[in-house]
C-alpha cells in the first residue's frame, strides 16, 4: 500500500498571531513556522500503518514556496520515505490546493490519502473533501480511529451526535481529527537521515494545473478585546443583569 500524506506549513500553534500594520495579511516575519498540527497527526497515522506492515511507502507532499521543504524534511524525519514539493508563491485557497493534490494523486496512484481535517491558519476544513470529490473516491472525515480491512478501510468519525463508523472501499481520502493519535518527535539521527531522502519538486504548470483563486483577502484585524467580567451580590442581581443588560432571558 502506498500512502500519500499532505502537510502544510503554518505559524506554530504556540505563537500569538498578529496582523501586519497595514492589515493586509498576517505578519509572519521572524515567526516560528511548523507543520500544521492536524497534518502531524496524518503523518503519524501513516507511519503507524507502515510499522504495522500495512503500508509500504509514505509520500509527504506540501505546496508553497521554497520554505515548505523544511516541513517536508520534518515529515521525512518522522518516517515518510520521500517528499514532493509543489512550488508556488501564490496564496492558495482550498479548491486550488485540492486540484494540485489531485494531480499528484493521479501521478502517484496511492491507495490511501491522509490529510489533516483543517489547517490552523485558514481553518477552512475543505481540502480533503474537495480532493475526494475531484478524484471521485470515498472520503472519511474527522477520523478518530481507522482500521484497514483488506481492500476497505473502516473509519470512526467524530460527529455532533457522537461517533459514526463508515466503511470505505480503497482508494480513499481520510482527514484526521485530534484524538486519532499522539504524534511522535523526530530523533536527531532521523533528522540527519531525512536530508538524504528523495524530494521531487514540481510547479503547477508541470502538473497541468492553472491556478485561479476566487477569494480576495480584504483585511486582517485582531479580534476585539474581551471585556472584564463582574461580580454580583446575589442571584436576583444576576437575573437582573441577564435580563436587562445582556438580554439573554
């Protein structure tokens, strides 16, 4: 089984994000960048499939400028076998990312594609679903547990009502939720080995994809500061505040 894993370069989740002074975008100058946390979970799950003898090869793919090779190398250090970098300086929306991933899928013909359910920057939760639709293959989103059963995959999904189990025929797309696994750390020897693992670079033109975004970023601004709470003396005062000031009852 060949597993394709998508990884995205994002601002590290420990960093407090700030907009640029002109409000045109998020300021990422001198900011620590990392693999999107949900993508780390996707990489970890692919590695576990390989360790269990289910997967034979793991391919990590990322889209963006030259800097994303850092995140691909991290995925290689964690256990991926080779990387693919689709090089573009454009800021892409989920549909264009899905189209590029579809071209890689056609090229590599993996049995399973694993992506994070969403990225912590755009927070769109769309790419995996769009990729499955473009490729015409089944999808199992918000996965908290997956099991390979011959030429099928069983996915336990986290939904509003609890847990839902779906059985998909392979090839398929799976998007990972938080409780699927706990990602490992890359060891120093594996980080050194990752530098020698193959990494292919393609442009969108070489993949036959013409990019055309449909969304314009108008402005980025921080959320308003939360007002401080107040203390009330008794229940009657609380009810009065909720009724007459907050107007929620």
